[in-house]
C-alpha cells in the first residue's frame, strides 16, 4: 500500500488500496494451466456483468468434499500466484475456486471497494449454488476484508480463513507509518474506506474460523490480527501465529499446512 503525503495530512483512498492493471503493463510471466498445476483438473469459470467480466478457475480433484473460495491480496493475479495457492491447499483435500478481481489479470472492469464486495457475493452465490453449504472462504490481506464481509452476509459459508488480516483502513495506514511520524501526520481516510470494519464483519460471523498471521508481518501487524480474532464469536476458532513469516509467505510456511488441513478436515467431517 502506498500513501500520498500532503502537508501534515496523509490521504488514504481506493487508489492506495487497489492495484489494478494499467495499460502497458507487461503480460504475466506465468500462466495457471495444467503445466503449472498438474495435480488439478482446471476449468475456466466466468460471471458476466453489465460493467465487467469476471474470470477465474475452478480447480478440482476427485473425492474432495469442500471448496475453498480464495480471495487474494491487492497485488494478487490468478496466473502469477494461483499455482502457489493451489500447491499449498492441495494436501488438505479441498477443491479451490479463484477469481481475478475486476481490472486484474483475466477480469475486465474498474475495481472499487463497492464492486469488490458485490462481485464477491455474486461469486460466492455462484459457487455455493453448485456446492451448497460446502464453501469455505479464505482471504489474504485485502482479500481477508472481502472474505469476512461475505461470511457476514452469507451464513451458508462453511468456514472462514483469514490470512494476514487487519482491522480497518485507518489502522492499516497507521501501521505503514514510521513511529517517529505519528505525532506529525494525520491520516485522512476516504469515505469509500471508512465503512470497512473487519472487526465488525468478524463479529457478525458465527461459524468456524482460522486466523493465520506472520509474527514478522509489518504490513498487517499481529496485534491487529489478534483484534479481528478476538471479535470472532465462535467457540470453534483458532489463531496461528507463524514465527519468522511476513505478510505474503504465511500460507506456504511449513508450520501452516497441518493447521490448515486439520481445519478443512474438521469442516468436512461435520
């Protein structure tokens, strides 16, 4: 996240959060296909809209009972990063559906916080219609806001996984400031971001939850992830702090896979 400094006020808006593709960007150096993810049956999925085209993949393997609906961070691209996500989840016995956000990668359109939310609900409804009651939400960084929002709005979600999560845009912005700037800089949060409250979203979800956080994460510090975890009302929840992990290397950490697979297995058994 990049913040714009103006005098002693630091402005935080959608353009600081969303990193959609720009004209002239280099094409992806990787492609998610049967070569990069040979263990999976990959099928293209799409959801047309009046002002956008949402495209993603459905990755399946025989015998999997659940589907993980994965929402990536603000730089996530399906082709660039999808194979790594699939590789991490594969041993846990769940199918995976991933979409590019509008304006990213395979999807067309202009992303906003409002469209992120509405698109995510449409995607969940589509996946849940095919796998009713079997969809586990997983969100990383920005995607954790998206996943928690969907979980709050859709009680049919089977479980919720929040990775590298935080509380709200103001706390996120403050975490990016060096300590010596705190007395001198005032954050100005745009109206579009002021309503984002991951603590409130977590409090509105009553189902099983797993929170994964790197102890060395300076982008979404553990103290903020702990606040989101504390807000979850479920007695079936777990917080895993991963020693040495930062913001973007939690899911692939060897310590995480047993906890992830245990969580998926417990959901599949009930």
